[in-house]
C-alpha cells in the first residue's frame, strides 16, 4: 500500500512538473512576440511604477520601438505583487495557472515579483510597434492590476 501511495505521488509530481515546464516554454515563445529580455547595459531610460493593492501607477506607458527600458517597481501595498508583460492571451493563461498553483515559483523573463515594501526591476526591449499589456497575474489581483504599454514606431 505504501509503495502504491509513493508511486502515485511521484506520478502526480511528474505530471505537474511537465505542465509547469510546458508553461515556461510557451511563455518564452509567446513573450518574443512582445519583445525580449533587455540588456541592462543598453537601457535607454528608466520608468518607475508604483504597485498598490489594486492597481499600477502609472497604468499606461509610452515607449519607442527598439527601446530598452528598465522598469523600477515599488510595492507600496500590503501584498506581494508581480508585473508581467505580455499579450492579453498570455496574461490570461498565466493568471489561470496562478489560480491553480498560487505558490508556484515562475522565473519568467518578462516578469518580476515584488514583496510588500520592496522594489524590483525588469529590463525589457520592445522590438515591435503596437500595444502590449502588463498585469499582476496573482489570484485576486489580475482583474484590477492591469496596464498598457504603447510602443511607437521609431
């Protein structure tokens, strides 16, 4: 009986690990459509964002195509927050996964986690003109903590 229990736990762990690994791979591929991790040595400007318990300030940011931006995020709220850059489809998918696995660690290149009273940084290069979204995908935060990044043509 003990062997069956251990085998079951191992099987479930492998399934969950595979699901998380696939999500990371999908996220890497999808994030390429909204830009790429920026080189800190090539930052063209810094944008400060304040995270509070129900919104980002500012919630709309303008950048230039090709620009590498360092986002400095200050969490003045009482809860942990994240900023994730992506398409709405990517953000929706990630928020659903976070709802299922709220304590999951996820070192995605297009996001940063910030504990209450702390600061964090995210360096991102915006390769394509258009509009991308950002949000806090944590459970209970996602609907209110959203914003837009408008990428203007060079």
